[in-house]
C-alpha cells in the first residue's frame, strides 16, 4: 500500500471509531516496545538475552500485523479475523516459550515448552474454526479452545511449571507468578471477545462488547506486559551476576 492510500485510510478513521483508534495505538505501542526490547538486549547477562529477544519478537510480529489490520479496518470497517489469528498463532506460542526460558535455571526441559506450544496452537486453531469457518458450531469449538486454555493454566499454576518456579525461587518465582496472572486474567479477554463475535448462546453479549476493541486492548496489555516482566527479571538476574 503506497503513501497516498495510507493517508486516505487515515483520513477515513472517524473520531468516534474506537476500534480504529485502538488499532493505531496498539500498532505504535508494540512498535515502541519492540525497539525498547531489541535495543536493551546488550545490557543483560548473555543467558537472559534470548528471553529479551523473544519479547521483542512477540511485540514486533504483533506490530507488523497491527499495521495491516488497521489499514484493513479503515478500508473495510470489518474485523480482520484472518490477520489476527495469524498474529496469534505466531506470538502466543512464543509467549509460552518465555515460561520455558525463565525456568531453564531450574532445569526445565524442552518437553514442557513443546507441551505449552501444542496446547496454545490447539487453543488458537479451534478458536479460529469457531470464529471464522464453522460459526454455527461456535460453542463447540469454543469449548475445545477453552479446554486447551485451562490445561495451560493448570500447567503453569499447579503443574510442572509451577514446581520448577518454586525450585528456582526468588525473582524467577516472582516473575513466573506474574506471568501466570497475565495468562489467567489477561488472556481471559480473548474468550470474551470470542463470545462477543460468535453466534449461539453468546448472542447476549452482542451490542454490549466489541470484540475488536477487547482484542486490541488485550493484545497491548498482554504482549507488552509479558515483555516487561521478562525485562524486569533480566535486570534483576544480571545485577545479581555483577554483584557475585
């Protein structure tokens, strides 16, 4: 899309278009976060740089997709469901990878990482089917998606990941607990958006909630927030290394 078309798209965003507004704000916020994470990498001990890199990749991938989604919305005033799920299928598994990376100090194995990645992909693929492919059975697909989500919640709050975090203790345990709250509370925004945008018993939410506003706010909070938790942990652990 050339500059003139971009300017035209901007001109079409109305002052009361809250969806368009959150697309623009989300895009710029995640671009800024990406620059911050990438430029700060060399400030940390080497073993934490991968975690910061992944945080930057999460927000960078999201920023690129939001760039396209904001233009799609401006041109069509229609939810960019396909682009959104492409974004999520790349970034959500990376957010799961962050749990593995911070728990490596306690002996986390790759099997934990792959389990969380698999569950996140199941959650997203079934969610996409329910929202875009087989909307008549949205409740069924939402059940499968929700089941995968709750298994992830169990793993990080009560399962192997929790035990590893307790074994690591200190700042790692604190960071793990904060990330767990992001998954439990922050990720809960996505099922709300799913319910608002699909037919069936979800119809009671139609007209009350706008799924794109919910998704946009959720993305900004969750992806940038995840990265800031990892950043804070990297700062603390790098300082401990320097003092040792």
